[in-house]
C-alpha cells in the first residue's frame, strides 16, 4: 500500500509540472524562441517519468539481479577473490555518487537560477515584473504571476525536479553497480583460469585441474546469465537516456549560443554544468556496454594463454568450449536498436558537434 502511495505521489508531482508546460508550449505562447527554450526542461521531466515507468515494469528483473549479486557474495570464500569484488564494487559506487552529484547540482542550479529570476515587461508607462519558473506554466490553470501561487508552484516544481533527478541517477547507478559487479565476477574468473594449471603434474594434480575446470565453466555461465539479466533490465532505460540526453545536449548548445551575447554568466554556467552531466550519463552507459563486451571476449583470450599444453588431451579440449562460448559476446543495447560502446559515444559526440 505504501509503495502504491509513493508511485502515485511521484507521478502526480511530475504530471503537475509536465502537463501545464506542454499546454503552454502548444496553446499559449506563439514565440518560437520561447517554445524551444521550454522544450529542454520539459523533455528532462518526461525522460524521468519514462525511466520511472521502465524501472517499475522491470521491478522483478531488478530484484532478481540483486538476489544474484547477494548469492555471489555469499559464495565467495577466498580472500583474493573478495578483494577483487570489493575493488570493482567501490568503483561502481564511486560512479553512482559522481553521477548523483553532477545531475543534482546541474538541475538544481538551473531551477534556482530560473526560479529566482524575473522577466521585466514595459506596458505603456508602467514596468511590470513577472516572476519566472523552471518550467513554464499554462496560465489558464493558475495565474503564477501572483503570490503565493508562484511560490507554491515553484516549490512543487523543485520537488518534482528532485524526484526526476533521483530517478535518472537511480537508473544510471543501477547500470553502473550491476556492470561493475559483473566485471568483478569476470576478474575472479580470470584469477581461476590463471591458477588452473598447477605445479603438480601427477594424477592428483590432474583431478584437481578437472575440479577447477568444472568450477570455472559453472562460474562462467553464471556470469553470462547475470550479464543477460542486466541487458533485460537496462535496455529500455538506456534508450531513454541515450535519446533524452542527446536531445537535451543539443538544446543546451542552442541555449548557450542564443544567450552568449547577453553575457548572463549564471545561465551559461548552469548550461555548462548540465551539459557535462548529460555527457557523463551517455559516457557511462556506453562505457559500461564496451566494458562488458571486452570482458566477455577476454575470457577466451585468458583461457588460450593458460598452460593448456601441460594438461591431458581430453582436459585441454574442454578449454575449447570456453573459448568458443566467449566468442559469442552478450552486447548491451539501447532499446535493442543501438549497441552501447565507445564508438556509439563518439558518434553521439560527432552528431552534437555538427548540429
């Protein structure tokens, strides 16, 4: 019951910001420049709403990934394996924290600058000061130029902005934490492969190798299944992030160019922070896709570089199956349409620079 109440509250606050803004863009203001400037913040709120819906729909898959991670931590017994997993987990938390700081700082500073500024209009012999909002509001719903209506709407938009940012940060954090856990499991697998062939070449040593090899195959399949879980959970979120952040970066570039001559330092700095945070979000999901693909391939390379020639022929042939399976790479995608890699990040950067 509590979870349903939280969902209803979050969507109500987002809708209170998005719906009046969309109506304002299409029905109220006829100035093309003002309409374009309203598209950026509204698209960010819409992106957060779509991410929230996607995460809710994938709740069971997210829970399965978390339970998978929990079992992995329970199964680890060696100190060196645990240290490798901890190192990757710390990096995942660092990425999540870095993303949270940049996203919240960027959008909060934008909301503060817009909310604390005002528009001065000269009507006849009178000068009228109209308070502004982070997102425009349809005047047929409420007159936000008067107090306390303006302050109430401003606080609601601040709160909905915090919710939208938290959703976006949560989506990126999930991707980073899941991916780095998978990388930690791959690193453990590499340790096991490097230790596969010991110094004992006797019958007892060969039995030990067969036991190790069975554990390696089992662990390899377990890691690959976890990577496929990540793809199932994140492909919709990654599509929203990739398309939404690319659109917002284009909008921010347009805003910066059009306001450059005004020498409004506060707005330009805010746009710069937002641009960096959006770029970082796209880089993270592309880097994660690249990293997981490379780790999948590296299993075959590591297996080939072991001292397999010291193993009995039948045992050595088992490594062929590992090498063959690692050649079939599980790739992270955005909406099952765009492969996430550093090449994709470069293509997005080139597209933005051209436009």
